[in-house]
């Protein structure tokens, strides 16, 4: 009998040597005459343990990690093929690991468990039930399910998904579009990538359901060029889905059509903004459009278009399969369901943590994260990507919830959390925020285009100021500039770059040479 | 309309030249035909994407994937096929960081400069790479074999600092590991027998030094 061994194919696992580990396992198994079936799964999300090797046993999967290629022989000596525990890297049954067991995995339920490119595996683990249900419903009923679930856009803006879908559903047009925003450019974010690499059929199913709900018959997934593995996985999955009749002119024999294509970005951060993304899809520079008109009414090629983030669309199959009430049963207040949180930067146990809204940053940083990787005190935590505020320790007990964070001038964004230890220079990080904005600004509006460059200059002068008087002047100037950017920018690029800058200034004035 | 005065040419007579000379001059203004390899790649990309709505980006990707860059001399043909002006195509090529208008070095090292990697020592790693290669960001190594480029997030933020070496993702990149990876890629001639395999996660030492964030910052106050 052949032993099934899993080695992830997720890019984060590949980046730390998963391919070499897989090759070593095959080599070692052959040399020892052990029959091994190697499966390349997605990542379980325990990224500090990657490459995480799992062995299927009668009692479930047993985990070893982080494994290096040169560990493999010793692991076999210690009984790897039987899932034995005589090696230091033996972690025990994967599902019992507290880091994983304490999560509430809805969207990530299959990621790391199935073979991402096997439609049979997807079906065997509940995939396809949402589409089957959707095919039995009228479009307006699908929209109502999504509305009732309370699902809000997971890309960062948190707009109610059902309302967006209803707008497109109600808009009369011969051609409508579903666009998936997979331009996941926020530092500290990788949940979109993990879904596309680890469970691409879920995203495809979500997009087909969105098409059925709104009457859109064409879809595009706009994936950033920095994600070649995600692009390859999606393209393979789309081909399989088309063969299986999940895409094409007659979805599941319903007579309804949906076509889907992957489009590759070209290294522009601002193309994660939905109107810039549409411009890019139309073959132009990724310049932000003024709103209105809303993309839901005049979007791609001027037609009604749903633009949703990967995680938003990936949540839809489950909402249809289990019902809106099931999904809305998670979370708190107006933040319903779960948020796939990404814990990154200077953290001991970083990775993907899916939980209902309401967990606190302190729990994430210490219970899950185990403190900083460097062992030094954590100083600042940036939540929500490069446009998100630095959250100081005094706010670590706030529940992760859209409204609670908005209340302190912070954002949850896409759920990326980047941890810095006490050596972080917050004035430098504030300068970086302005510099990144200058680099990535599309240039359409003046506050962003000019303000970001002036922001770098003002922060340089503030840091180099000779005395308190000069510092005070520069601080006033910086605050004034930030107010102009917040109020006057066309999109979140210029409008939110001041969030990290001002939060650094407010909570860490010493780093700017200012007194608290 | 007001009459426009002709500029004073200082009395120098403008000599137009003989008809033969004129023909020569005009001919020199016509761009030379594309090199066969460029023409083949561009024509294939045009054929594949001309009729696709919004096909310019995939077309440019196809050209760059085939040639390693988007040759400026190919823009007129692309513009004509797509019904665009040359300025519009140039605008797209120059807007996106991904597209290059000249060939890259044989090897590319892209270091992530974003926050999660900064929190794990990306600045020190960049400083090391600059010393090792003898060039700054956007530069080429002293021997011309490696292009050093920044990248802003690879989505490998829990295994930081991250890099791409010839398109392959690399995580937990310490200076020692970077040396070993480069030696492996460039041929280990004279290189220390480092181990290119990634280490386990561990406590990282992040120098708190006063080094500015970018090489280009040097000299700024």
C-alpha cells in the first residue's frame, strides 16, 4: 500500500524549499523501497512551519515542519512513512494543532487539504454545492441570499456585496461583467494568493454564481504579475472547469452562459483600485476614474460590472450552499462572517488565520503569533496594508470589526497585519508611506501626485530640523498636507496614504524628534 | 488670423540639396525594418490579441515574454494593429513598472522593499546585495550579469524577507543565503561553499543602523 505524503505547492512553501523537500522525499522513498504517493496541496497557512510535510495515517494527517531537504533521510529513519513521532520536527495530528484548531475556517476550509487542481477533490470536500443551489434559484433570490448574509467587500472598502450585485442585476444591458480584483498589492496580504493557488475552483464557482445572479456572462480575474503561481493555477483550473461544464455556453446544463479569463497586471499598485483596474483591463494606463458613474452601472467597457475582491467572491459558494443565516451567524455588529487575517512581518508564528470578526489584535499577536520573531517588544502594527494606520499598543484590545477600527481612524482593509519590533523608526516608515505613494500614484489628481512628493520632503525636513521651533513648523505643514490629501484625493491611494503617516506622528512623536 | 512673421534665419541660405540627396534624407527618416526575431514575436502577439477587447496589456506581455523586453521600434506596428497612436502605446509601456524597453541582464534579482520585509531586515539585505553586486537598485552588477531591482510585495510576507531570483520565489533570505543563491545561479567559481537552502525561521538580527532606506536617498537631508 502506498503512503500518501503532502508537500505544499503554495508559493510561500516553494520560496522556502518545498520543491527540494518533495524531490528528497521521492528520492529517499525510492532508495528505501517505500511506495509513496506525493500530493502537492495548498498551504495550511502555518507559514512559519513551511515547508510543512503531512503524512496520511489511519488516524488522520500527521504534520512535520519546518522540513528541509537534508532532514528527509532522518525523518524516514524516524518513521515518517508511518506518521511516527520520534523526530524533533514531528508536530502530531495537523488538525489538532491549536493554531489551526482554534480558527473558524469557512473560506479556507479546503485550502491545504485538497489537491488544488482536482475538481473531484473539490467536489468531495463540498465544492459545487453553492453553484448547484444557485442554478435552482432565480437571480434575484441569489442576490437576496448574498444581501442577507451581510457579506461586505473584503478588498478593504467593506461595501455590502449584495447591494452592489443588486445594482448590476437591476441595470438593463445586453452585456454585463464580473471582474475579480486579484491585484493584491498590500504588503502583509496574501489571502487572495493562497485562495488562487490553494483552492482556485472556489473562486471560479463564486464568479459563476455572481454571473448567474446579475446576468453577467463574462468574467475576468485581474491577477498581479507578481503572482505567477496563482495565474498558472487559475488558468489550469479554468480549463478543467470549462471541460466539466462549469464554464461555457451551458453551465451545468442550465442553458445559461458564463465565460472566464485571467488577465495579468503589470506591476502597478494603484490598479488594485477598482476604476484603475477597469482602465487596465481595457488596455490603458491604470488611471483612476472619477465616480460616479459607479462601475456597477458603467464599468468595464462602459457596461454594468461587479468588481469584487477574491475573498469576497470566494465566500459566495458557501453562503449559497449553507444559507445566508449560517454565514451571518459569525461575526458581530455590521461585520458579519469571517475575515481571513494575514499575520506577517516580524512575528514568530505568521500565517493565515481565518476568524469571525471580533478577535483582538493582542490575541492575534500573542496567542497566535507568539510575539515578535526577533524576541524584542512589538512596537507598532500596521493593519490593512500600506494605506492602513499604525496601531499602537493602547488600541490592541479593540475587536477587529470595520466600525470599531474606523472609530479610531484605522482600517481593517484586506486583513493584512504587519508587525514591527521596537527597532522600527516610525518616521522612516512614515516617509516610506509617502515615497510609495509618489512611486505608485497614477497622477490623475494633484493632492496625490504632488502631495506625496512634498510629503517625503516635509518629513525629511522634519527629521532633520535643528530645533523644536523648526520641527513644530514642519509638523504643522505635514498635518496640513495630509488633510489636503485626505480631503482632496480622487481615490484611496492619496486619500489614505496619510493614515500611516498621521498615526505614526500621533502615536510615536518621539521618532520624529517631537515630544509626546 | 494674425500674420506670423517668419523667424530670421540670420541670412544663411537654406540649401535643399539635389533630388537625389533629398531622397536619401527622406529614406533615412523611415524606420529600419524590425529584426526578424522582433518581427516574429510582435506579429505573433498581434495575431493573438488584436481582436480581444482591451488586448493591449496581454499583447505587451506576450512580446516581453518572448523577447525579454518591449522594443521601442515595435511600437508603431503595435499601435497600427490596435488602432491606437504610438503615444498611447508608449504611455502604457512606460506607465507599468513591469514592462521594460531594453533587455534586462541575463539574471534578475528582485528584492522586496515593502513593509513586512522591512520589518524582517530587508534594508540590511538590500545593503548587502548592493555591496555584493557593486550596484544600486535599478542597476546592474559590476560584471553586468545581474540586474538588481525592487519589487513591492510578493505575497510572501510571513516568510520575509522575500526575493525573486530569475523569477523563482525565495523566502527567509538572509545575506548568507543570498550569497549562496547567487553563487548557485552564477556558477560557484571562487564562491564560498554556502548552502542555498532556506533556513528555518529564527530570530533575525536587524541592524538598527542609520542607513537610509534607499541608495538613492544618500546625500539627501
